[in-house]
């Protein structure tokens, strides 16, 4: 293990030290840290999307710190150690890449004939199924319910698709979206809040299905649109301010005009 990794683990032990550690770090639990882990993971993705490699290095460090934090708490409770985590993932990756490491042996690297991408994917899923003994549980059991909703929808669809429960091409997916939109409008006319929420969920599920068929991550695509919206709305704010006005004083037509200007400017 590198000196930097050892220093990081020692730092974490100091922060959690009962006598001399940080009061905030000492009181944290697995559950209290979990939201920060999600936040750090999204910040990693954000840096990647912006191709900001300076910040990517920093964000990856923050994410690594989360792993070390969990490992320290687990070691204190005598569940497992950081070395156990590292050894476990090495063992798993060796087991799941027999086309690269025959019999899970790293010393035999380079001996195996390459498989196609499709064959590798099929092999990976077969090995995962064997590991989890999926014949004894639901096909969807290993999709975490705590996963972000759009990502979870795609994962569920991918699982179902592996046993043939999927549209053959993208055309019927568009039909399904139109069907769900019609049902949403009908629920709105009924003024039934619960039914409207349900139909809204169906629309989002269908749209995420379309993204999957197009090999697009709906989370990534939506995040890019969010960034674009921030950029264009920021331009609206600048244009309104230049007129010595406030946003609240502008009509929708004025704001929409500025929005179109921002689009015309390539923002």
C-alpha cells in the first residue's frame, strides 16, 4: 500500500479517536454519512461531464475519503477492514474476468483469447447470477430501492430485457410514451392527485425506457439539460439587469424573448 493511502487511513483513525478526535467525525454513523457519499459521487460525475480534471482529482479524493470513513467505522465495530474491502473487490474482479485472468490467477495474465463484447457481457451476467444464486430470488432483487429513481428504472428495465421482456425496437417505445401522456391528461381531468402522480411516474418510466433503447443515460442527459437551463437563465438575469429591471417585473413574453436570445447566442 502506498504511503499516501496509509496516511489517509491514519488521518481517519485520528479523526475518529475517542479522546482526541474531531467531535463531528466521532459522532457519524453509516447512515449519517450515506447522503454525503451520494453527493460526492454526483460531484465526480459533474467534474467528468465538464472535463474538469483538476476538480475531478479533488472529487475522487473526496469519494475515496468516504470509503475510508466507512472502513474505519466498520473496523471499530469489528465488521471488516479497509484491506478486506480491497481484497474483496480484487477477488471479485478476478472471478468476473476469466477471459483476462484464467482461473482467477493474475500471474496468467495475457494467456486467454479475447472474447467479443457481447460474449463478455453474457459471461459477466452468468457469473453474477452464480454469485448471487439468483435462481432462488427475484430477477430484480439486486436493484437497490435506494438508487436514484431514473437510474433504478433503467436498471429494472435492463434486468427484465435479459429474459425477453422488452420492446423489439424503439418505435413501440414512442407509442408507449404517447399512451402514458394520454393517461396522464385523463388523470388530470379527473382532478385525482394520487392517480395523476401515478400516471406521471408511468410517463417518466416510459421516457427512461426510451433513453435506454437509445443507449443514453437519462440521468446524464437530464443533468446536461439542467446545466443548459442554468446557463440560459443566467443570461436572462444578465439581460434583465442591464435594463435596470428585476425578473419579477418582467412579463412572461419578455422573459421568453430573452430566453430565445440566449438560445440564439448558442448558450
